[in-house]
């Protein structure tokens, strides 16, 4: 394949993060559908040659020997922001904002992984301790809700800065999809308000399971 290609599973949170940014940036690309569940195609050649970890998403950008191949949603988000967002709105250059965005992206990949596993347990019967993962997800959501409560007191509505950044896109899917494993969004009012903001981003695209709050 040539150009920008996202190897994608429609119901995967990580793939959805990348789709959100590509839509916001209006970057032309191809989506190569992967039968992740139940097929497990990401764990077999040729995808295993692109990502030996056997996970999604995978991004290819370019052609031939110059092709960039990346795995992991947060790494892909950072690459796309630097490569295709000349204004650096999504990944700011200013050191403090840059550090804060990267901090929340790390939180998304590390602390919200429990939410990813809890959802996969509920939807795809992945073998994990569902109760423990749900409990850990609740703790992570509480950290997020407290942060956005304090931000609102200061007159801010995004996780970092005055506009949406990669932090918002990286954090959004795990909370938005958490009703799939029986998380009550009413318990997180600040995140509900923030979710409405995210849905207002130009180019926003949805996926199955994302609630439509008005």
C-alpha cells in the first residue's frame, strides 16, 4: 500500500483515537479493515511483520523504503500532529502545554488501560479480572473528573490549554465507551460536559457505543 494507511478495527478504542485525529485534520487516508475479533488477524502475517506485538492500531505513511510504520495509538497521534498539523494546535510547541499534553497521553495509555481491558472483557469475553479492571477504571475516571472540575472553576473546558489537544482525543474513547462495561456516566458530571465539547470539534466522527449527549 502507498500513502497514509490505518490498519483499523471499528470497535477498538485505540484505532478510534487515530480516526478522530485524522478526521479533525482532514488528512486523506485509507482504512484497512482488520478482523481483530474474532479473527485475530493482527496476530498473523502480514500484519505481524508490521507490528511484532500483534496489536492495533498500525499506521503506514509513505511508500517503499521511505515508509514510516508505527504502532500504538499515542505514538501515532503524536506523529500525525507533528507531520500534518503545521499550526501545532494538537501538540503545542510551548513547553508547559507540551509537557501537560504528553502527561495526559501517558495517562491514557497507562492508567486507562484498565478501562480498555474491562470493556474487552464485557464485549469480547477477554480473560481478565473484570471487576478489578472496572474498579481501576473508576479510579482513573475520578482523577479525570476532578481535573475537569477544577479546570471549569478556572474558566477552562479542555484538558490542556484553551482549545482541544491530543490529550482530549487520547482520553475521550475510554470514558465515552465505558457504558459498555456498566459505568454510570452520571457519576462524572465534569466528564459529561467535556464529552459534549469533544463532540463539537469540527470533523468529529463517532463509533458504535459513543453516547450522544445534548
